[in-house]
């Protein structure tokens, strides 16, 4: 049995500042750090004591800081992988969200979607994002460890899950798995049929203020 716990980093400064994230290297807010602690404790409670655990993370500061909290409770060192980064928005990264909104060209309802040009210089296409996330997941899943934790971003999560269910990249033009910031998605493969399940998508962890696991976070509607 293999279980992969996919963590989306919690609240970061770009969320509260209203600027575009992507490769803009924002930090966790104090609330985000508290949420990262809750995520780490939740994961510790779910993984059996004594089990081997591997931890992988995007190399951006907000994911790296989240991974540090997880690393502390498991006593492991995170493997940083830039392929797990959020989608790059090119020139829009770190600019006000409205700057991107005025220039963004949405993909067509029918036609080329994966290589679609969104109208922002330097921005990745969905195909470029998908290829690097798929490659990172291929390398992670080649390892035999039964309990793996992947710390990434909300946009990248779609392709983490798509790669898990072995969706061909050329078929991923319409796929979208939405999860709030500071959530855990649980993926599991059984040892008999080797079926790959999406056990849960975007569970949020209980915080001091009592928000229960699974209830929507205020950041659910935050874009990019």
C-alpha cells in the first residue's frame, strides 16, 4: 500500500497583498505558519509510528516553510524540487491581480488549450506546467516508500493528481482539481489491484479557532 499526502501551502503574503503568486517568492503569513503547524500535526497523526516517510517540496519560500514544519514532526529532510512550483505567470508574478486580469486571455472552450497563449509575456502554458509536474511525480513514484508527502501549490495540485491517475498530458486540457490553500489531498494505491484512488481532495486541517476538517477556507476563492 502506498499513500501520498499532497499539501497545498497555507496563507502566504501574496494572498493578503492581492498580488499574483506563481513564481513570485512570497512568504507564509503568521496565520500561514500556524496552519502549517496544524498540517504537520495532522499528517503525524495519520502516518503510523515507525513508518518510513519521504518528504518532497517545491523550492519556493512558502512551500519550503510549510515543509519545514512537516520535516520537524517526522525527523526527515525535505527534498526540494523546482518542478513542483506553481505555474509561472511571467511578467505578472508579484504584480497586482488586476494587472493580470486585464491582460489574461482565457483558453477557448473548444480547440487548443494546453499550449494556449494566455497573453502575458514569459508565462508558462498549461502544457509546460503539466510536463514538469508529471516528471517530478514520475521520479517520486519510482521510489518504493509507502508514505510520501508532497508540498506544492494550488495550481500545481491539478497535475499532481492527474499524473497520479495516469491521465495522459494530451488529455488534460480540461482537467481541474480545486483545493484550498493549506489543505491535504490523500492519494492511495492498493497492493493487490494497484488501483490508484483519490481518497480525499483538499481537506483543511483544524486550527485553534475550531474550523473543522473539510470546511471551506476563506482562501478558497483566492486566485492563483
